C-alpha cells in the first residue's frame, strides 16, 4: 500500500505543478493522470484482497480510507481555487502589462502567471497564457466591454470588472 500511496502523492504534486504553470501542462496531465489511475486501481485491488484475506479488519481498513477520502474532498476544490488565487495575486502586474503592452513573443512571468506572449490586436492588448495546447487562451482588459471578436474562432468570457478571458482557436 505504501508504493501506490507515495506514487499517488507524487502524481498529485505534479498536477499541482501543472496548475501553477511549472512545466508543460499537457504532458504532466497525461502522465500524472495515468499514474493516478494506476495507483487507484492498485489501491482498490490491494484493499479488496486485504478485506477478503482478513475479514476481521474491515473496520480498520474503512477507518484508514476515511482520511484519503477527506483529503480528496478538500484537494479538489483547492485545486479549482488556484487559478482564481493566481489572478488575484497578479492583478496589479496584469493591469500594468495590459496598459503598457510590452509586445513580446517569448514567455515571461507577470505576477504569478506565466504568459507565452503579449500581443496587441485591433488596439487591444492580449495576454496569452503559457501552456495552451490547441486553442490559445489568456486574459484581456476591456474597459468598454467585449467587442466583436477580431477574427474567427475568438470568444470572450467575462471574469470580473473589465477583465475577460479569451479563447482563440485558429482551426
């Protein structure tokens, strides 16, 4: 049981690193997701075998499973809160980047958010998120509200205030 538990912990740390933008998110998600599925199957099989082999220990096994269930129940909402936390910590830096719009095509950190590039299109500064795979995503500051998309495949979703999340699918 120790090996699958340690492997699952490492996979969860890798997923957290991907959420924080430390690495290639698609590869981390692929490998860490497969590792978590494998660890879950190993844990399930070992638990069933343990319950069949030692029927008197059922209470103990179920008691040990409770912390794992609670950790997952707490970790999932916490992982969903990470992007919101990153955005709130980086608000001033992102507003400065959107106002100054230092056009760049190389990755850079703006606050706690890693951007792939900063680009001006149709008079508006777009902050492209690093790690996007098929569609390019990012943030844009639009004081006048969401305009008509500058090209096909561009969509906007309001976040808060004048900030919008954009997604551009060139295909």
